[in-house]
C-alpha cells in the first residue's frame, strides 16, 4: 500500500502543464454548448485580478508621500517607458507594451507558486501572443508604407542576382518571428518548471529517507533554493525579452530597417 | 469614465492600437479553427476527455 501511495505522489513532471476542466457545462442547446472553466482560464482570471489589484493598491496619487507599492510600480513604469522611448522614439505604443509586460510577468510569477498552473507554459497562450504581434506588426507596416512595405524583404544594396534568394531568406526569417517569440517564452518556462518538479521529487525522496540522509539533503536543498531564485529571475527576464523584441518588431514595421 | 476611480490619463488607445486589436481578432479565429480541427481529429474524436465526443459520434452517424 505504501508503494502505491508513493506511486500516486510521483507523477510525470510534465503533468503540471496539462489543461484540465475544473467546471464544465455541456448542454445540447444552441447547436451544442460546452462551456468549461479550465485551469488555464482560472489562472488567466487570477492574473487579471492580480494586475488590477496591484495597480489599484499602488494608486495613491491623492497622498503626497507615495507608498512602497507605488514607488515600485512607478519605477517599473519608468523603465518600460524609457525602453519604449529608446526603441520607438515615442510613447504611442506604451499602453500595449506595458500591459504585455505585466501580463507575462504576473503570469510567470504566479506560476512559480508550487502546485499552481503557469499560463505561459501553454503553447496556445505564448504562440497566440507572438502570432498576434506578428500579424499586428504586418498590418501596421502595410498601413503605414502600403506596398512599399515589401521593400523590407530586400535589404538595400543587394545585387539583382541575389534578390530572389534574399527575399526568400528574409521572408522566412520574418515569418519565423511568429514562432520564435512564443517558443522562447514557452520553452524557458516549461524547461524551468520541469526541472523544478524533477528536483523537488528527488528531494522529497531523500528527505523522507533516514535522518542522516535528510540532514545531508539540506546541501542539495540550498542549491534547489538557488535554482528557485534563478527561476524567479527567468520570469522577469523572459517578460522583459518578450517586450523588448516586440518593441523592435514594431520599430522594424515603422522604419523598415 | 475612469476605471475603478483611478485617475484618467489622456492616452489614445484604440487609435494607435487598432492593428493589434485586428490581429487579436484574427488570432482568435485561428485558435478557434485549430481547436475545432483538434477536437474533430482522428486521435481525439473518440477520447473520453473530449467534451464534444458525443456530438461528433452523433454527427458521423448521419
């Protein structure tokens, strides 16, 4: 029986990424209606709630002295603002970049809570985001430059003989952005969380052994804590990398190289 | 109208961000299409976890 219990505890490290239905409604009305609240939906709502409450809590513009929360939020805003200004030269797209940064950051950070679900480990969320950005950037470029937008695929000073080859290469590299942006975020989060799960399973096994082994396990446990710190850093870095690349894609669409 | 009583900022949102809104709509349809294809695919059409399994089975009878 004990072995059976252990078997129940040690699951596949990839099981945490599974989207499951928590609450479902199936009804044969309106064709066939299926509304279900999945863990992905629940955590998306949680992320929205946390972002809104964070901004509500940090909002104390009626007071002369800002709270710690508003100082923190204002410095995050200032860094994103300066990044957008550096890349694009104007603040026109700041609301989008700011929202994107907070969405990915809070989604990544809530995922670091043990037993929780990380919405950015869903390929639909991360690839969906990068697809949206690529399509939007293409629409933006076409609406600004009209047909001249396609000169983006021909770098200036290209010999005529090389144009067909270069257009192909540029087109592939342009379309690859739709995947590379999302897969970067997705792969980093999945790899980190899988590693944490595997290490935590090992540590659990070692801690539940004899007393000496449990005491000795404190050494790898400190390493594990360091890896958790690294994972927190990755949450920030990935959110930052995602928005900085989004900025540079928007810049490419506006300025065409 | 201000949001939750927060201060209003005169920031244009809909006008500069219309390509992103349009792209979001396109992605929404693409994801819906992908989901539909996945739900009806050979591998998952008869899966017990598929909430549309009963409907697909019914439709294939016709």
